[in-house]
C-alpha cells in the first residue's frame, strides 16, 4: 500500500513521561506505516526545555503560528519536586501557558463519546465542547482584608489624571474586598476563537454570563460577543446552519442538564474552570478528553486534556506492565492530521484521520480497552489490554478498514 503524502509539515511537540512513551508507540504503529509523515519536531521534554532555557517552547509556538497546525504531547509543568528530580536551572513556566499566550488562543475541551462508556447524564448523547476564557477576572484580582469600619471605593485614574470613583461599600465592621478586571481585546479574541471553532466544527455556540446582576462587567462580555457575531460571523453561521445563543449562566446550566449535547459552551474564566471538570467527569474519564487550542485567526494546536500519567511512568521504568489509555493522544494526532488535510486539500489524509478514530472507537466497542475504561464500562467482561496491546488492537482494526 502506498503511504499517504503530506504537503505542509505538522508542528510536532513531544513531551514527557508515560505520554512520551505512548507518543512513540502511536507514531510507530498507527501513523508511520500509513502516512508519509511530515513534521517539524520540537522536543518539549523537560530535560530539553531546561537545556534550551525554555526557548524550544517559544520556538514551537511560533512554528504553530507559521504552519497553522500543531500536535502536542502532555508535558510536565515543573514544581519544586520536579526542579529537584530533573535538577532544573529554573522552575520553568507551564508550556501550555506559554504556548497559549503566544498564540493568544482559547482552549476547547471535548469528550470522546463511545458506546460502552455512558455519561452520567443520560440525555447527553453528543459531546459538549467547553471553551474557557483564560484571561483575567478573579484569576488576576487584587484582594484586601478589611479590618474594620471604613469606606471602600473603586477609583480609576485616566492618563490625564481625571479620577472616576464608585462607592463599593461603607463598612461598619470587618469584611473582605476584591477588585478584578478584563480587557476588551482579550474578550474579543475569545469571542473570535469561539465563532471560528464553531464554524470549523459546525456546532452551535452557547455563551452565558450574569449580566442582569453585573450590568457593566458581564454586560460588556455579552455586548462584545454580540457585536462581533453580528458584524463578522452572522452570515457565515446562517450559511453553515448553526446558531449563536446567549442566555444567563443559571439558565445555561439548567438547559445543559437537559440538552443532548453537540454544541460549544463558551464560559468566562471561573465558570469554565468549574464547569470543565464537571463536564469531563460526567462524560466518564479524563483520559477520554481531547483539547484544542484555537487562535482568533484560526491556528490550531491539538492535544490530550490529561497530563503525563506519572504513576504509570514509574511503573514502566521499573519494567512493570502498564495499561495507559492512549485514546486522547491518538485523537490529538487524528485531529491535527485532519486539519492539515483540510487546509492542504488532501482528502486521503482526512479520510485516514476518520478511519483512525473509527478504528480506535470500534476497538473499545468490541470490548478491548485499557484498565481505566474497563473499570467504568457498561460492556460485560471487557478484555483489559496493556498500553502497547491496546495500540496494536487499534492497528489491526485500522489495517482492516484501510485494506
Ligand atoms: P494526569 O492527568 O497525568 O493524571 C491524573 C489522574 O488521571 C491519575 O490518577 C492518572 O492515573 C489518571 N489518568 C490520566 N490520564 C490517564 C490515561 N491516559 N490513562 C490512564 N489513566 C490516566 O495528571 P497529574 O498526575 O496531575 O499530573 C502529572 C503530570 O502531568 C504533572 O507533571 C503535570 O504538570 C502534567 N500535566 C500536563 C498537562 C498537559 O501537558 N496538558 C495537563 C495536566 C497535567
């Protein structure tokens, strides 16, 4: 069989620990035999990040902007223990944070839905994709403990020295205070990424805030979304047969519990933090969540939502058997290859991505899975495979569908 040719390279960001082991297995078993894989390789493994003073992370993000599509393996975000373990020069920042700020992107997390792993919410038939605004609000707030009686005010001093004041509260006793902000530019980028990704995946967008209570702060979010939608996306949405829906956050939550899924839920920073964990745990497993970073001008970085699965890696190093779930990492590759195929107009590459995903899902549906899924599946007597065994079972199915 002739291998599928590529045109533009994918930006490949290698990573750490168990996911780095899976990364190589996936390439060797599921990609290289079928695709004439073209990648520009960046080693974001912690050792190499340290050697390059983290320059490699910056370079990889710039390459993602240049080529438009990247695929990333999970990476260690160093903490004190990691600084010691890897004898690091510095406690380098989270690579995901660095890449996100360079690409000015929004993260979209979506569960991989498969028969046999049913979400706890029975009517959720299709994935709910969660988009979290990753700038500002309570995450960049200033806070104060108020010791006793006194007056708290919001003061804005313009560059020309003019002051605008707003009374917060006349304290009669002790209490607490918080000041937070956001930026129109950041909200606009967030809105664009959401609308862009909706068009790309042909899904509706839901957005919700508490604008009835927060008449200036949250209302600004609502207005910016609406203006950008009306001006730049309405027509394209109508053509694509998708909609933009705004409601109050409490109404959104109530509706989501009764919905079927199959849409993008755009959330403000804090809502997204809380709701993304609720949605992923309700859909079954962190190991079945994909994640894609989308920039406002439509550049994509695909990855698994989970981390490096450290505990399995230490078992692996001791020569013990592991049963690590590679599904989300396989889907990161298929997502990136499909997008590359779309941009370069290589239908064979897009079909390959579809078949790779189908082969992965049908492996699970036939009862063959890793241990984490075997513990939660509704399929009776599942066959538990080890890390490599699962990938080999997917390969068997893939070969059949490509033959
Ligand atoms: P983790 O996602 O690696 O593991 C969390 C839990 O989920 C563990 O109990 C693990 O056994 C289970 N799990 C996760 N993925 C699994 C899989 N594919 N198969 C089977 N079980 C799976 O998160 P963690 O343990 O908190 O962090 C480990 C490392 O990963 C840390 O150094 C952290 O910085 C890094 N991390 C990276 C990313 C990323 O690169 N996107 C995200 C989160 C954590």
